[in-house]
């Protein structure tokens, strides 16, 4: 028991313990802040990986459009509603709203 008390009252132990407590709980770079920054870093890395896959997909789509005139025409017709001379284009848009019931006939 005397050994434990002697170790706990040792000035080097107390200073080291105080320093560790200060850096873990009260410092600008405390443990909770480090964990939060690590989560943010992981989220940014995931976002970078997603964006890189999107860039690869878009580059592949671009190469396909530049190499095949039929794909380019299809893309232009679907996205920009382009047409040849003399053609009529009918655009059918589906509404997401629920249909309203017809009003009751008045007698």
C-alpha cells in the first residue's frame, strides 16, 4: 500500500498524468476532435472515390459518343430533343401527381 501511495505522489508521475489528461481532454487536438476529423477524412475519401468512378464512366460515355455517330444522334435526340428536318417530335411527360377525381355532375 505504501508503494502505491509513493508512486501516486511521485512528482514525475503527477506531471506525466496531468500532461496526458490535458492532451486527451482539453487540448486543441484532443481525442474527440481527432475522431471527428478522422470521420470527415473518411467521408471525403469516399466522395473522392465516387467522383473518380463517375469521371471514368463519363469519359467512357464520351468516347462512345465520339466514336459512334448513331449513339451521338440518339443522345442528341433524347437529351436535347433535336430532330431532322421534316420530323415532328412529340414529348410525352409523365406527371407524378395523383389524378384528381372528376367533379360530380350537378342535376
